[in-house]
């Protein structure tokens, strides 16, 4: 079974090289996805600097996200139970230290969940609308073209640094290389169920060691565009374990769903 990357599931995102830090108790999502198992936090990376990735968001459901508009967070569908009015989610923004007194905390007002998630066409993405806009933090644009869907990507999150580790207090970061669909689909395990055109694989295929993990679900995979500005190309979705050999991370291919994400955000 492939694992989704939220806290409480065996496959939550793990941030690459994240060293042990004070663990933060985070509630698990209300329901588990049947399609994949969540991964822990980033494995094999380092601590992010305050202001480095200002659009990163921590959600009280045990997932991450990115500020897509001043009032909307883009995250994974497997982190959200259903669409509609929802004031139960708390978003923490503006800090790398989740215990910082400078943190901005806001309640959600509603959510949107991709209607194609769990289908043969994929679509592990969702939106969380905040009660009020955040004008003091820059947003993270999404790519609308597959031209940026290869190369080296950046990942960040508050998830575990190992498959058995706890959530992190401080934001972690790492870089992962693109893995083409054919190589990913033949890696064994759950990867034969990869949905080409809807999912992107990334990680050190031969050696492992760098990956997202449990608690990183919903967070962005991003890279510089042609102008050197950050743009989101993926959403942490699932994988077999964390940072294992021949088990790359799998991310929602944002370019495929860019138009639908924009339309849903405009209507939310």
C-alpha cells in the first residue's frame, strides 16, 4: 500500500536531513485516504531561515500547504475530509518556528476538495479558505506549464525526519531531483499505480536519503522559474516509506490542474 504523507499514517512526508528537534503534537486528519499512505517530514535537509519561504503554511490537520492567494491555502486533497463550510482548521503562517510569538494564526472558513481525487485521472489537491486575508505575506504562484516539471526541486515542511520520528518545531528544507515517469513506475511496490500526467516523482532513486515524510503532506514542491522567482510545481502526496532507495516521493503535478485550481479558488 502506498502511503499518504500526513501525520498518523505510516507514509507521512519526511524532510530531507532534518535533525531531531522538539516534536510538536499534531492531530491526525479526520480520515485516511484509501489510495496512498502518508509520509513523514523532510529527511536529509537542513533548517530553513526565517523569511526564506514565507508562503509556507502549517495546518492543524497535520499537513502543510502554501499560501496561493492572500486568503487561500493550496494543500492536498487527502488532508481534507470534504468540501464546504469549515471553521475547524487552524493555519499557522509567517514563521519557521511554530512556537514563535510572531506566528499568524487564522481559522478556516471553507474548504474545496478536488472532485477527481481518488479517480484514475488523479487530483490530490485541495484549497483552504482563511477567515481573513493575509496581506503581510507573499503568495506562491503555481506553474501553468509542464516546462518546469523536471530538473531539481525544493521541498520544505514541518514533518518527520524519519519514518518513526515526530513532527518538527522548525521548518526544514531540502532539494530533490526529478525522476521520470517510466523509472518511477518500475520502481516496484505501489509505484506501478503512478498516474502519468497527474503525478511527478522526485528523489534520490538509487541511494535514497532525501525525501518528504509524515506531516509534510500538502506542502509545496517548488523551483525557480525563468526569472528566478519561486513557483510551485508539485504538492506532497504519497510514497513508499521515507527516503528509501528506489522509493521516490510522489507529488501532484500542479501544471495539469492549474486551470482547475485557479477556477476553484476564484469561486471559493
